[in-house]
C-alpha cells in the first residue's frame, strides 16, 4: 500500500469532484462539447450525488445559452442526452 495515501480518503468522492472541476474548466474555456461529455459521464456514473446534480444544472445552463443564441437544435440535443442519461 502506498504510504502517501491517507487512510479513509474517499477516492470515489475525490474523482467525482475532479471530474466536475474538469467539466467546469472546459465550460469556462468555451470547450462546450468536452464539458457536455464530462457532465454526462458524471451523471451516468454517479447518479444521486451532489456532483451529478451540479452537472445537470451546468448542462441546463449550457442548453439555455444555446436557446438564447437561437441554436435550438443544440439545446434540444442536450435535453435529449440528459433525459437519456437519467432514464
């Protein structure tokens, strides 16, 4: 066992938080496709977690931005993918 690892560290929680930060960073950089895919992965792999809820909110924010820009097909795609990921 690696002596640098602390006993009791929740690796899964740390991974979820890291993935959420990656999605947020992609979103801030305008790399929306990468952000969307990261958020969807969080939702699919970690249902019911706070990170999953934050990822859903971020996806809805991105979709709303597409709607404001008149890019309805992209907004609908996000809604469809989000719906499929929580079904």
